[in-house]
C-alpha cells in the first residue's frame, strides 16, 4: 500500500502505533499536532504507511510552515 495522509478514520490506528513503538516521542502524538496547528497556524501532514495486510509499518508527522521567505516544510 501507499503512504497516505491520515484522516479521522485512521487516527486510532496512528495513535496505537505511536503508543506501541519504543522510539516514539510526544512529538508523534496527535495532541501535539493539534497544539502546533492551533497555536502556530502550521498545516499538519501526518503520514501513515500500511503493508498489504493493512498493518501500520511507519508514520511521519510533518508541518507546513510559512517563513520569512515563503512556505516551507
């Protein structure tokens, strides 16, 4: 399967993966996404990768930010 931007239907899968992964940090949490989005007006792009069986294999939280010289990731 391809990498996808998570939507509301994938949030539980995403959160479960973060809670179970030994190297996950608070920056991976959806609460962090909401805090950054609400307080800094950054646009979140939280990516999820599933295998052919639909099991989550990886995640990548990203934010689009507007800087002095335009938009950047």
